[in-house]
C-alpha cells in the first residue's frame, strides 16, 4: 500500500514537472538565442578592439 502511494506521488510530480517545463520552453529558447547573440557580439567586439590596439 505504501509503495503504491509513493508511486502515485512520483507520477503526479513528474506530470507537474513536465507541465512547467513545457510552459517555460519558449522562455528558455528565447534566453538561449539571446545568450548566443551576446556571445557573438562580445567576441566580435573583442577582436575589433584587439585590432585597433
């Protein structure tokens, strides 16, 4: 009986986790693109500054 309750609690937790992961997927994707743009921009600025110096 205790084993069944534990399995049910874990399954409910899994479903809730999947729901929130799906809800924030667009935010995570947008954040990843923004980070890549910032990284590329920073790298280009660093190369330009090195050339100017």
